């Protein structure tokens, strides 16, 4: 009975009385516990695979490396293969940003690869630009990643294309406007530190994909909140009634978790809404 209580299968209703929990809830809880256990085993196995490091070092030694710790791969197929390989050998976390469509020409390959490594237990954080989410297949893919345990955010701000593996290796587009032209593989610690700082800055200014971005009217209200102190002035500037203006302000404050208008304006600026 103690073990059943630990597993959440039964609940105590008295000193020596118990009742069973709902079967569906019990099975779901057991499945979650088993998945966490398996993910822990996978991470433990991956972290003990010292042979992987040796193989990677041999591969790196065989490449022609520049003095700055950069390699280059040419063509979209090679970029996709490179990202898949580096993801396979990642042990802890992969960070990624996508300023536009996710490699449309190889979308299915990228989707299968990402879901496979997520289910293996690799942690993922991904930032998507709002224009990428305009494509239905990308929007659905982002939701699928989130359901599988990835942390996915979106932004309307400027976004550079990069993928960082275990904070030790990064892949960046050789041409920021055309990923098909190839990519650079970065291992130089100095360059990596700048890429990581850029990612964390962009992450802090993004919002969850399930969180709806503000509409045009809401953006105008946010700008007014940041500029003026009185609701009457803001409503007059936007040519709306004071009641409508205050209704927008209240809704935005709730969404931003702000206690006052000043905090709301700061939070909106931090999320790159204004």
C-alpha cells in the first residue's frame, strides 16, 4: 500500500482506509513516471559514451580547420546532414533560431529528426520568427515540438539563424539571407560565447508560441501606455472612447502579468511587442 500511495495509485481516506484513484489518471501518471525514468537512463548512457568524443576528435582532426576554429559546409543537403549529425552526438541541449521558413526544401527531414531526438531525451529550446509561423505546416510543427517537451518561443524582432549544440559547437548560415549557400561550423570559444549571449538575449525578448501576439490596435495602446500617463490622453490620441481604451489596457496588463501601466510597458518592451 505504501508503494501504491507513492505511485499515486491510491489515496488515504482514513487511518487504515484507502480509495483507488481514477484509472485513466493512474495510467497517465504511471506513463509519465516511466517516460521520465527512460529519459534519465538515456541521458546516463549518453553521458558515459566516451568513445563518442574520440570519434568526434578523429573526425575533426581530419577536416581542414582554419585558424579561427571554423569549418564550412556547402549546400542545403550538407547543412541538414551536419545539423542532424551534431544533434545526434549532443548529450544535453540544443538551441536553435529560425528567422524564416524552416528549411522548406527539407522540412520533413528536419521534422522527423527533431522529434526523434526529443523523444530520446535531448532538451531543446527554439525561437521562431512570427513570419515563419504564418506557414500552417510550421505552426503545426512548433505546436508538435512543444507537446513533445521542447520549449518553443516566437518573436517579431530581428533574428539570426543559428543552432548551438551543448554550448560547444554552433552552426550559423554562411549567408544570412540564403541558407542553401551553406553554413559555418563554429567551435571557437570566443565566438561561441557571443552566439550564446545573443541567443539568451533573443530568448528573453520572445514569448511562447501558444501566446497570441498583440494585434495592431493593442500595439497602438501599448505605445500610448509607454508615452502618456493619463488614460484620457491616450484614448484621445487613438480616437477611441475612454472606456474602450481602459478595456484594452486592463486586458493587456492581465496578459503581461503587470501590476500597473508602467510595468506593462516595460514587459511589452522586453517581449519586443513595442
